[in-house]
C-alpha cells in the first residue's frame, strides 16, 4: 500500500477540511453493522423501478444508446421534462434553453450553487435541512445563514423579512419542500406570502422539489410557477419513480441562469448517462401515474408510524409529504438525540438518524424514513415502543 510522502501531509482544499463526510451515511454505515437491524436511516424507496422503465432501459442499451449525450441532456428528455412540469405543476420552460439534465438532484444542487454564486456571497438555508446544502455552500466558500424554522418547519414571510433585514446582502435562498428531513411543506397561502417578499428582492431561489409527487393532503404548488423569474427548480426521478440508482435529476429556470448552471454541470460530469436518460423519458412520458401507488402506500405507512410513535411520547407536526418523520424525543430522553439513536440501535435493533445532523432546530429529534415495507415498519414500531417503555421504568 502506498504511503503518502511526508511533505504532502496537510495538502488539500481548505474548505473541504471544514466539511465532515455525510453524517447520514456515516450513521447508516455504523448502525448497519448491528445484526438484525431494521434500517430506517436512508431516503431509499423500497419499491422496484416500474417494469416499463426497466424495459425502456434495456431497449436503450440494446439500441446502443451508449455514447456521449449533449451536455444539457437529450432534447427529447428535456422536452419530456418541460411537458411534465407544465402539465403537472403549471411551470413552463423552454426545453432547449431552460432545462438541463443532471446526475441526480445532488449534482444539480452542486452545479447550481457553484455556478450561480461567488465565494463570500450569502446564501440563506432554512433548517432543519438536508446537510448537502450546507456542505456544498461551505465548499463553494459561501457565507451561510442558517435559519431555524422549528417547530413549524416552514420559512414564514415574517421570518424571511427578518432574515433579510439582518443580511441585506444575501444573494440566494434554498427552499426544499416537501422537506427532507421534516416532511413539512407549504400551503398555497404561505408560498404566496413568501413570493410577495421575494419579488421585492434580487434573491435567486434554489427550489428543491424532488419530493413534489409525494405530497399528501395538499397538492404541490411549484415555486417555478409562482416566481419563475427568480427560481431555479431542482428535481429528479429518484423519489417519484424509485430510480435512486439511475441518477437522473434536472434543473429548470431562466435561460441566463441555466446557461451558468449548465456550464458548471458540463465541467463536473460532461453529461448524464445515455441509457438512464432514455429510462427517464419513459418515466415522464408513460409513467405519469407511477408515483400515485407509491404515494398512497407511503401515506399509509406514515400514519402507521405516527400512531405508534405518538403512543409512547414522541411529538411533532404530521409530515405533509416526502417519506420522513421528524419527531421530538419523549421527555425522559432529554435532548441527546445521538445517544438515543445509538441506544435504540443497540438495544432495539432499529436504525434512525439523529436530528442534530440537520442543523439548528434538530437537536432532541430523530429522522425516521418510512420508505420501508409495511412489515418492516410494523416490527420497527413494536421495537421502538418496547424500547421507550423499558426506559420509563
């Protein structure tokens, strides 16, 4: 095994030194070593990719869709994305200039932050939030303003105004709804109030709506429809069609912004994988209803887990979308969510993620993913209840 030359010790991007590896992945890896663990850690749908999408992937491979694609993605896929967004969310984009296909929403987030902002720019991130936004922002050298939105987990217009008053030089805002980790989303009135504030600013909004198809009681309203001139819409196929491993995401927004993001995307990855883009076409053209069955099942699983958790003292708002429950610990466990997660895994064989890894507002909470089978969730619920009751004695 090679040993690093001593004089190279300490080499590396200084910004990277301030960013730890993915805490969610680290927790998952650590807990996965426990025999018999029921893992409710990752946002990984347990559903199989719909059969017609598998068939389209196989057909693309057989037809030798194996070469470099245009950096922005095949125009046929960009057209399918534009048609889907217009029909489903009334967000209208020119597929030739206003849509770029990325390697998952993750790469899209990186391309957007790196392509649109300069070192020292201020980016507002409502928390608790998916840790990727903060990590990429730090790597890009941005000044990050983390806004604690607990206990409602939505950025109100009043809170946004107060944040802007304190940081008038802010250049960007991240919104993620339905939210990872909280499952919270915005009502139409809340979004309209935010838009009324945002229209008076020059903020660019990165609106991560990858869970849009997993909105339950309230239909999803896209910021791309309400504030198109200032919004870069981020989404993909991973959650709506259980295509996490296919790594197809996309960005849509004003052509001038997409040109910058698309250039960064080009230098990061050149292009997304050709067969997977053909699979995404099948998902968006012939699979518009694929998410409906999954959504109904997720909602039933949400209700199952909420009932079980509430019965033993967990609390928090009912998630309106995505497939996570962000729950405050029962009183006897205090605020040490890391210790709780370790004990739950070791003693009860259930893996969840400590809420503190999601930033301000997360301490004393857990994030539980109910993207698992009903059988697994039923057993996990029973184990959690036994664990909590054992610690009440």
